[in-house]
C-alpha cells in the first residue's frame, strides 16, 4: 500500500537516495530536504502521512524541536526518526518529542518501509532489538522492587499486567492482540488504559517505569495481587 511521505535528513544526498528507493517501491515521496530552521514549515505545508526524519545526533539538544512543532500543529502526521543509537537518551528524546517510531540509520529498506506502515497505522514503530540495545539498563535492571512498584501494581488488573509485560518485551499492537487472542482495537484500548494508570505518555516510558520500580517482578511473585 502506497504511503504519502516526506524524507528529511542531515545529508541531502542520503535523503534523496532514500526517497528514490522508496519511490521505486511505489510510495509517493513529496520532498527530500536537509533539516534547517524551515524543516517543520516544509513538512507542515506538504502534510504527508509519514515524515522520515534522519539525524546523526539524536541526543543533541533541540534536534527534535521540528517533531514537537509538527505533532502540535498536525498530530495526524506520523514522524519516524532514522538515526544511530548512541545512548538511551537519544531514542527516548525522539519519542518524548512525539515521534511514532525510531529506526537505525543502517536498517534495510524493508525495515524502513515496515516502520512507515506501522507508524501510519498508529502503532509504535521500534524494533524489539533496538529497545534491548538502547534501554538494556532500564529494561534489565537488578531487581530492586520498591514501594512505588507495589503501589502501581495495585492500579492494574491481571489483564493489564499481561499487556504491560508484552509492551516491555517490545510487542506491538498486532502481536499483543494475537498473543492474548483479542481484537487489535481491544489490545490498543488495554495499552492506553495501562499508560493512563501509570501516568506515562508512551509505551517506552511504561516499560522503563515498570523496570525501574520492579513492578513486573512484584506481579509474578507468589501471592502477588493486582487491583
């Protein structure tokens, strides 16, 4: 299925090469331009379904300001970041700004295309392996359950704990629905309720919070109870 998209990258040559590759795969590429003070204006004026935003410095302050503006003015535009993974901060900053996905800049074109399609569908487009590499210290901490974990656990139903477990393992909406034998719309509703109860804005934040507080460790302790 064709996607109407825009490619924006630090290096114009890379942007144009990616745009050409995606055109050959049947997608409508509206523009390819290097980031600048007018990058957000360009994206907003063309209003693509998906914007692929490439950057070599995802941890640099202000690099995702265009994403913040795009999502504020036209939240229907899905932004997928293409970049390296130097630290969890860079990846987390992209999602905090409102990005719908993050793809390694050395990913194959098929991976980029999959991320585009997922982002357009409203799902988070991030590979489980990328989560493991970028958030290893958050997703696999030394188990130190604290009182906050116990408090948060009481807010979740057993069903929601299972959803949170799957989110922490990097499953997207489709996999959650399949694994729990429920409709994708129901899975999406469960995920939104979990995010609301935990007081976070994204799946990545939910996974990080669960790991930091030991919430899931507590959930599977003998005799553990949920709300």
